[in-house]
C-alpha cells in the first residue's frame, strides 16, 4: 500500500498516521518513544515524503546511501522541533523501511548498524549510520540474491536484525544478562553492563581526552610496545607526566575496552577499530561509559528524575555517596565531565545556566538501563577495590558540547614550535601540499623531516586535529594487504576482507568532503611504495582524484565496487637521503609527488631559539661554527655529499631547563659523544681516522 498509494491517498491524515505508526512493515517493532501526531495533517510534509518515493531507483549503492542520509536529515529538520520535543529517529527509520524496502534494514541505531556492517564485511559509505543501510542490504543481496517480492525484501530487512541478535550482539566479558528494558529494545542503544563490583571505579577526564584515545588506538593499529604508547600519550597530551600516562593506558584498556595486550604489544579491539572509523568517536564511547564505569548509569537516572535541578558539583557529591572509599567529590566530578564529553549530559539553557539535563542520547541510555538498576548496582564497603590514580585537579578544558574545537594552527604556529625555515618557506610548503596534494619531505638525518611532516598537515587542516591526521611508517615487510586491503582470519576459522590504513583514510575523507584529511607516511623508501600502493598509485595523482577515475581494487568487496581517492585527502611522506640500505623512489611514484628538501638550518632562527632557551650566545655561535665546518667537509667528500650532512636537531635543545654555562657545555659534549660520533663512524666506516678527526673537531676546547 505504501508503494502504490496515490498522492491524494498519501496526503490524507489517516494515511500519514498509518505511515508513521504502523508496525506491519517489520515484526521487530518501530520504537514508540517519540510521537509526531501533529504532523499527520501537514500536507507539505506528506508531499515531501511522497516525492521521495522511488527516488533511489537506478542509483548506485553509494548514491542510494547518500540520498537516504539526506532525506533522513531533511525530514528530521522538518519535524523537529516543530511537532516534537525529541527527534523521532527510530520512528523515521521504520518509515524509511516502508518506503524503501530494498534499501533499509530494521536496525535503528548507529551501534547496531555499524556492528552488522562490520560482521558482513560491507563497505563503509560516506555519511552516518542511515547511509550504511544501503551498504548492508547490497551485501545481503550479494549473499542470498535479490528479493523478488516485497515480502522477501522485508525478510531480508529482518535478517539484518537476526544477524545482530545471533552473531554480533556479544556482551563484554563478565556482563550480566539484562531484563527487558523500559522501551522496545530496537529503539534503544545496545548496552553491555558489567556487575557493580566489576565496573570501573572512576575514570579520569583529562583535556582533549577523546582525541587522545583516538590517537592511542590509531598508533596501536600495527601493534605498539608500552614504552612507545607512553611516548604517544605524552606527545599528544603534554599536560600529563610519565607517572600519569599508564593511567591513560588503563583507561583505554580496562576502562573502555578500546585496546588489548597481545604478545607484548597493544592492539585495537573491535570497539577500538570502530572508534577509528566513526564519524563521531564519542558515539562509540557512550556504551562502555555506561556499562563499564560505576556511577555513570546512576548519574543518568539521577538527572533524568531531576532535570535542570543539579549543578556539576552537586551531582559529584551525590556520586561520592555511592562509593564508600571515595574521600572527595573529585572522582564523581570526573564522571560528570565524561558524561558531558560523551554527549550524554549537557548544561541547560536557562538563566544562569550551569544545571545538568540529559541529552536525547543520554535519555536513551537511561531508558536502556534495567528497571531496578539502582537497587542492584550498589557497592558494599568490602566490594570496593583500588583503582587508577585520579589527577589531583578538577577536569580542565571540558566543553558544554561533546567536542572541543582545536585552536587554530598555521605557519606561525610551526615557527613558534621551533621550525627554522622561516615563515615564508613554511607557507610555501603548505601551499605546495595544498596544490600538489602529495609531497615528500627529504633530507639528511636530523633535519626534522617527521617533525615537520605532521605540522604541515596540521597547518593545512588549520588545527591540531588528530582525527583528521593519521601517521604511520613504511617498513620492508609492509604489503598491499596491510596498507590497502587484504584477507585476515575472522576468528571463526574463516577469512574476511579488512581495510588497511590507506582505505580507512580514504573513507574518512570521503565522509567529510569539505574538510581536509592528511596521511603522513614516514620513511617512504623503507618499503616498496609501488608494491604497497598497488593500483592506488595511479589514483593518488592530483589530476586523478574523483569518482570518474575510480578503479576496481585487487580485492573488491563486490563486482561493482570502485574506489577513488577524494580530493580532500593529502599525503605527506618523509625520506632519509643518507640511509644507503634504502631503495630509491621509482619514477612513477616520483612523478606523483612534489619534493621538499630540508638541510641543516644553523642560521639566525636556530641561534635565536637556542639563546631563548638559555644557551649562552657565544656557545651557540661556537656550536654553529663547528657544525657548519663538519657539514662543509661532508658535502665536499666525494664518497658522501650534501645528503649526508648532520642536521640541526642533534644540537637543538629540547627543553628550556635553566642550566649553567658548564651545564650547556656538558649537554653539547654528551650529544657529540653519544649521537653524532657514532653517525660519523658509520659514514667513514672505512676511514676511522677521518671519523675520529671530525669528531675531535666538534668537541669544545676546555
């Protein structure tokens, strides 16, 4: 009836009531939490819906997903807040399922859609979870055949729910079986609740916490040692120290279940992988925050009962009463801060503000909790356990909204952080990247290639946004299957196609075409770039970006899948010119990249930087003169040449410690003996006397 009704029938209020309310399309049920009764007589809305019917016919999978997403957002914008105080998202998904039975499933929230999509190996399309329905249904058709009737199409829609229930919906280890929730299950987010005594007791909220977690998981994709992960944490969150960094590892591992320890290396869990590809990472964090952190569920119910009544500090005080060993309100304050970071709670807009209310997502998670949650999830004194240390400070930098925009970042920012190229050259490098889309930064060791690569990316983005910059390193063993796409064990005795870092970056950029994304590849010539990139070597060229140039991959997910590199994805590589063991870049790759050559910069900008950090001016001049003399000798050596010069990074102070002149002299001497001398010994491995002579010339006189 929905597909055959005339416009006149369609515009009738009774027909619109049926369209929005009936559950005949699926036996799963629509979720009735939000009503739109006043919209039934809106003929403009009825016309909008009618005109969309059949609009997907003849389109490709990606275009159908894009249309579904646009239509979903258009109808929501029309309905809310005109006819309802909450967005009727689940109800609208059900309506779309009746209008587009071959393209929608009866999965009504992002977690379930993305979970089934991952299980099916269906490609991620640009857009949010609504667009992915088209990908799900296409994958089902590939597996079982096209539906010949509406009834078969509905069965395939329900099959996606069956997959969720039987194959995907796996509770966290140790989670309890939940009784039926307060609303229909399909209208609520999936929730895996650990018992009270197994839940996390407090979870520190630090500045830019979500971006920090994303960076940690991203760096763990190929496996990362604990010491290296701590370095990542300290680089991404300079406000932390070495003693608090392990708490962040514990937060990502036991607290939120984003990484796991395997054979001595940290690697992402399935949830961690989802965090990396999610258009909004906080969506992935909401479930584990409610299910794994003690007090989060209590907070949601508390605010739900008294909306707009509690301030942040008052809620923290009530949470303190729930945990016998909490001696202050600080752990509870961190929980409130996390609820705000995750978009579960926000401050109201009343005069004076500062009082807590649930967001729509917070209300959904509160409704997903069992009826007797507060009675069952209680702690006795003997049940409390020792937890990670909480910083002795209130959470800082926490936004009222779920995300905090990073501060602007540009060429001047790079200069301020210690780049010695000069502002004009930095701006020219950013513009070169913007125009060519692919650049390689090459130069001798110690010239700051990797340091500059990331910062040029951030300057192009306009902010230090770790969600839009991915860094990785090529190595001899890296393959196309690792970097682009390949078959991997699925844990059940079979194989599944897994996208590598490059395709994930392509998908992230395609999902937000108006925002630049950057992929940094360190040590490009340590691998075999042509082999690693495969057919995508053609597509990275600036003139080959876009759907018209799309190619079929070596391992396609479907017969008609074609992939292209979007125009808003930029690639920055680095290359060490002095490593004799590395391969030269072939001409095909070289033609597609612009090259930026760095050389030792020991001029006025370097001298000013050193002096500003307390190094005596006379000592700076002497160090510069000795290093310049060394580099002149290296450049003139026919066995070496300019590409083997020693970069300024070796003799640039990394901190502004207040050393005495003797302290700075010792710092320089130690640097020469432990870093530069071994390098020179390698350069002149067949002339040890020359290496010794040059090292001696670098040392300061007494």
